[in-house]
């Protein structure tokens, strides 16, 4: 299933309950990270480059619907006629 990705003009909305704000997102990504370890061995990611990323599923936190999201316009998105 292809999961739509929000843009600057759009956001997710659950088609079953109307939720706009709470989702559990399962994603796969392939990244290259530059780790800096201090002398105690604590790691900190200082740089992160995403090589590829895909959304696998989205679950609504309100009604637990899986993959029932749609893209809707953000309220502040400019509309062009």
C-alpha cells in the first residue's frame, strides 16, 4: 500500500474518525549517521543523511484504524484559482 506523505500544503486526516493530530507511523529508512562517542562511550549522532525512506503504515491513535488516512489541505495553505 502506498501511504501519502504530507506536504507544506497538506496534512493527514483519518477518514473514519476525523483525527488530524495523533498517528502511529511505521517507517523503514536507510541512513548514514556520523556518531561521536565521548570518552565514557556515550554516543551522539552529529550528522544524519537519509538515503531512502518509506512509510509502511499509519495507525490512528483515536480509533485504531490502520491505513485509513487521506491528505487534506492545511487551514493556512494558500489556494490558487
